[in-house]
């Protein structure tokens, strides 16, 4: 245990800023999670692995001499088609089934992806160096890599674009209609099968963007997927489905929590604390709900 | 029917007792099979019968593994020095110490997870459906990550369990662990079978089919859910303790709290054999283990890819499992009275 973080205000500021910038990325992934959960009623355990795959796309562009920031444009395009492919092969068979079936099936996809990435890219921790330099704040006491600012900016940009797209475009309207009532949407002429495929594709594309940004700002590793899934799940259950400001806020909150856990407990307990937080949140939610149920009785 | 059962059970018992001498090369594999069957059968108690699909039984398995090994070492030698580095070279268990330690270790490994399941049960089992599944997944992974940071049980570098003492025979180790796991399996089977013939099982099924209705009928669902989970935890802890000694090395995320492997295996085996049946998990575990060993040997390196594909295929195309399929095909054998007219009408409806 190390409480230095509270004795030096600059470290607190540093942790908060880092956490918020990280949290914006989490919120972007969680937005994809909320989208597919709301529309198709599936929980995708492979979410985190899609993120890591997006990261590897950016990393490969970096290896071949292209600036990894272009991965932000390339990764979502590739990932969109991959997402549609996964939908056609697996997800469309589990959409109407029990939620546990979808969890287990996507768990299988997650293991598959994890291992294929391990074969293709090796088990090393890699990062795509963007050479963006750093910004110093508060008399050089707080260090902010520009790549983190860049990634937060791009995430917000993508989120805003997606919200506008969902509001204005025909497909966006169809997706929202399907989320509200799939059967009614079908009756009114919406091709729900196409909508589902597009939703999953958009989710995968969002993961691709987030992954490319993560490979620039942090590091990626084939086995690092599951924590991202758990984080986005946590953000979605805290914020609720279809509550975008809530997703953004709880994403940032989670980011700050993680940075503080990192300082106080030590890096080796960072992932563990995320998973424990998930358990605590679910238990808290359960007691809150059960009180409500008793009240209703 | 009863006579058939008797023949079947005695056949299996004789085969089980003779197996290590018939197939001396497969003793370790057979012991692992026993452990897998225990895990699948006990997962089935709350996963299949109660409808609470848990990814978190790996928590009890891993706890049992660490507890058994720690007790076995800690009873006679300082634990911290043992785990620091190469303690197994400086401190040597005599045979008496080893077996005493193992016995006490297994008792602790069974009881502590049961108590923990009882303590956390009230909070965790109030969650429904997928929230429960994800929460238990989180529990398992969190336990792995946290135990990987605790120094006294070896942290990231792992924990070597006490090596088997020299009792004069090279075969002794394999035979000891085989019979240990086989008798635990028999114990588990008898316990589970007797549970399944009581009212308790019907209550679990009522919880699975409709929990709110069961509660409205006056069943204290929470009490029974916790008891069901505690039974699972008891046998998972035992299985973990045995597996720790069998493998000889405990790593926090790769052996003990291996949610990616064992945690999914137990779910998969139960589903493959058929959830909610007595024999389903046993058949599923046997087939799965044979299949897995085949893959692990012939497709070395690609085993997880095969595992991922296998999960997807089983879950999508075979969710009812082998027993479910048999039940659909030969309903009379399962004691279901089939009304021919009704069946035809249903087929026509389809």
C-alpha cells in the first residue's frame, strides 16, 4: 500500500488526468457494447479481443513504416467487415437464444481470437510509437503524452459522429427501431437481419478505432482482451443502456479509479482491482434492486 | 432396472480399480479424468439443476489447490522460505509428513471454499442470469490476479507443491493420486446421486424453471441456492487440492485460477454431456477429455484454436448435449410417458 498519491497533489492531478483520458477510450468501447446489447440483446465477451485486434492493425501499419495514426481510419474499415463476417458465421445463430448461450459462444470466439493473435503476432507486449512528444503542465510536474490527448480527441470525434449518424441516417433509425421493438420493426419493413449485421459491424469498427488508439497510447498483448470486455460491461451496467452521457461519465470514473488503484495498490493488482470492482458493483446493484422489489411487494 | 444398475455400477467400480494396472501409462490421464468428472458433475448442481450458470467455480478449485499445498507445507516447514525459491530442495517431507499433510490439506481445501461460498453466496446468488455469469467470471479472474500478487504463496513465480516422498516404488506416486481421485470421484457420485433423489433436487429444479414462482410457493429459494453452491464448492475445493498435488506446480493464472481453461472446461463438459442430468456431465467429461488429449497431442500449438472452435460449435449446434439428444430420441428410456397422439400433433405443429 502506498498513499503517496494523496500527499503530493501533483500526483493526484496526474492520476486524474491520465484516468480521464484513459476513461474516454473505455467509454468508446463501452458504447459499442451498449449498442449491441441494446439492439441484439447479446453480451459479447470477445469485445476486448476485437479491440486488441484493432490495435494490431495499427501496429502493423507502424511496422511497415506508415504512421500508426492512420490506423484510426484503416482499422475500423477492416474491423467492420470482420464484424459482419463474425455475425454471419456465429452471432446470427445465438441472437434469439438464451443470453448465457451468447456469452459462452462469444467466450469461444474470444479464446479463438486470442490464440490466433498469439500465433500471428507473437506473445510480446508491443506498442506503435507515434512520436507525438509530450506536454508538460503545472511547472513540468504533470506529464501528458500528446498521444493520449490525440486518442481522447479522436474517441470523442468518433462518438459524436456515431451519435449524429444514429440520429440522422436511415440505417441509424432502423437500428434504433430494432432496439425498441424488433418485431414491430420487422413488420414495418426493416430488414432486422441486415440491421443486426450492421450493428455488430459498427461495434467491431468502434473496437477497431479504440484498439488503434490503445496501441498508440498504451501497449497491446494478445491476452489483454478480457479486461477490456469486463470494463465495458461494467461501464454499461453502471450507466444503463442507451445513456450516452452516463457511459462517458462512468468510463472516465473507471479510468480514474484504475489510475488510483495503480498508485495505491501497485500495478500487479490493477487488473484484479478492476474485476473486484465489477463484482462489487454487481453486488451493490443486486441489493439496490432487491430493495426495490421488496418495496413493490 | 435395479439389477441393471447394480451391474453397471459394479462394472464401473471394477474397471476403475483395475484401470491403473491395465493401463499403467495412462495413470495421470485417468486421474485428471476423475478430477474433470468431479468438476463437471458439481458444476452441474448449480449450473444445470439450479440454472445458475457460473464461470466462477474455478474460484473454489483454485482456492482448494492453494490451501491444500500451503497446509501441506506449512504444517512442517516455514511457508515463506519454501515459496521463495527452491524450498522443495532444502526441506524434504518424510512419507508420514507428506500423507498427514495431504489429509489435513484436503480437509481444509474442502471446508474453506465451502465456507467462502456460504459467505459470498447471499450477495452473489441474488444476481440473475447473465449478471450472475459475468459476476462469477469476474470473481474467478480477480482471484487469479490477486493471488498472483501475494508473496507468501509464490506470487507470479508459482508454488511447487511437496514432491512425492520416496516410498520405494516408482509407480507409487501415480497409483496414490489415481486412487485418491478415484475415491473422491466415487464419494462425489454417491453424494450427488443421493442429493438428486431428494426433495432438494426438485427445489433446485423449481428455482431453475421459475424462481419467482418457487418463492411464491413458500420455498426459501436463497437458502437452497446457497446450499447448492456450497455443495459445489466443497467438491471443487477437494478436486483442486488433488489436482495441485498431481500437477506438482501451482501458478496463479495458468494452473489454479485458470478461468480460460478449467473454468470453461467444466461448463463445456456439462453442456456437452447434457445439463441437468446425472450421467450427462460424466459422459461429457469423458468424451471431452479423450478429444482434448487427442488435440493436445496431434495439434500441438493449435489446441486453443481448436478449443475455441469446439466451444462455438457445441454451444450453437449442440446446446442440449448428448443426454438431451438421447432423451429426445428415446423418451421411454428416461421414464417419460409419451402420448403418441400428442407427439404427432406437436410434429405437425412444427
